[in-house]
C-alpha cells in the first residue's frame, strides 16, 4: 500500500488500518515489539485504532527490550509501558543481560531481541510477534544485501510473514512510509523517543539510510527498491519450485540419519540456478545452525559439484557446516560436517 507523495506524512486512516490488518490472525494473542521510537509507537497506535473500530481483533500485549547499551534505555522502556497502558495494552520490559560483544553489536543485539521476544511470546501464549518494519526498512535491507553480494534469496527482502525459532513474525507495515507511522503515533498523543544509534554512521544500515534521499533523486526511492524486492520474491518462489522438482527427481534413500543422498547424473541437464537452489535448501536441512555463506561461495560449490559429476572425479568439500561429497559414480552426499579435532599435544 504505497502512499501518495502528498499523503506521505498523513496518519493512517481507518480504511488503511482495516486493509493493513485484513490478513492479521485474530484467533491467538499477539505480541507487539515496541522500542519507543516513532515506527513502533505508530504500530501500537494503529493496533489501538483497529480495536476501537470494532469487529474481531486479537488480544494484544506489548514488550519493550532494554538492551542495556544506553543509560537512557531503562527510562524509554518505562515510557513504553506507560504509553501502552494509556492505550489499554499490558506491557512488559525485557532485559538483555550479560556481557556485550565488542564487534557485530547490532547483529548480536538483534538476535538477543528476537530471542527475548520469542521466549516472552511463548510464555504468554501469543501466536505471533508483530514488528513495525516499514518501506524504508525494506529498502535498506535490500541495499545491504546487494552490497554484500546477495542473489535473489537476499534481494527478495523481508517477508510479510516469517518464522524465527518457531515463532511467526508479522510485518504488516512493509509498504507504509516511516513518516506515516510517526504521524499515526503523534495523532494518538504519543511522544516517541529518539535513539541516537539510528544516526550513527558507524553502522552500515545507517550509512545506507543516509544515502536514500540521494538515490531517490535519481528515481531509486524506497518504493522502487521494495518493488524490486517483491519481484525477486516471485522469482525466488519459482526457483524454489524448480529446486523441489529436482529434489524429488534425484533424491535417494539413505541409511545414515541426517545424511541426504542424490543421484547427480540428471543435474547436468538442469539450469545451474536450479542445482544451486537445491544445494542451498539441502545445506539448511542438514546443517540448520551452520553459518550462512555468501552467494559466491554457494556458486563456487555448485560449480565444483557439477564439474565433478561431469568428469567422474571425486569431490569432498565443506560449506555452511555441511560436508558435501561427490562419488565417481555421480552420487552427491550431503551430511553435517564432523566436529574438528583439536590439535594433539606433543609435549
């Protein structure tokens, strides 16, 4: 639901809210992840408006995560609790305890946040977590992945619904501009906080965010980037179907638990990307906790496998926590990589 340019700073109207939440499940309670910023406060205000419009709506609770990274965070989370209570929502503060990493702080904080939210959602019986990711967030995500060399799997951006550690994550605002969420918060009488880390150029996402106005002047605005993400998602869905067909046609039975075996002879007649997509899916199946490699590494592995099948030569390589073996007969065997043995002491 891209907004017209002239209405970019208008609060969400009642019809907008009905449309945005038309696919939000109402049977189970929902947990809103609210930081106190304009995006999540706008989300909280929108859910309050939806409830007041009448009709079937879910029971909604609010959670605010204090990462312990800024002294102001405790007061900001307390403000979220007060604001939520004013809208009729119960709210809880979740705290990230323990030491914080010296590098990769944003990634670690994100993982901790979702871990805390997921645990709390399960504790209160919530069926899903709702986050306030908006159209600019989507554009930043696509640009970040593009800069890291991602293919369609990454350029499809964030999904409206995804699952993390078994908990559904809902993103109903992916086509809503940040300014409209902020306006919705203000219209509800909320006073969002300003997190200075959102302007810290030490973070890649912030640097890309600061580039968006210049890109928009060249026609590459957040809406255009998000449209690209939607098109990439359609392409990825088609590729996933092709990979599933190839999986069904070539997978063989295996007597070893956790090991996947394929007859790779027919892979040489299939498009390279079909084999690559199948390999990516099998790596996630065999080693779901393995590190995700860049697209270049997956491409190189796919090429090596096809070359080994074509030449009848054996291959043995590791990638993403999995061990991939190609036999002289063209069988492709994927298993979890065995644990590395520590160096033997000689003293």
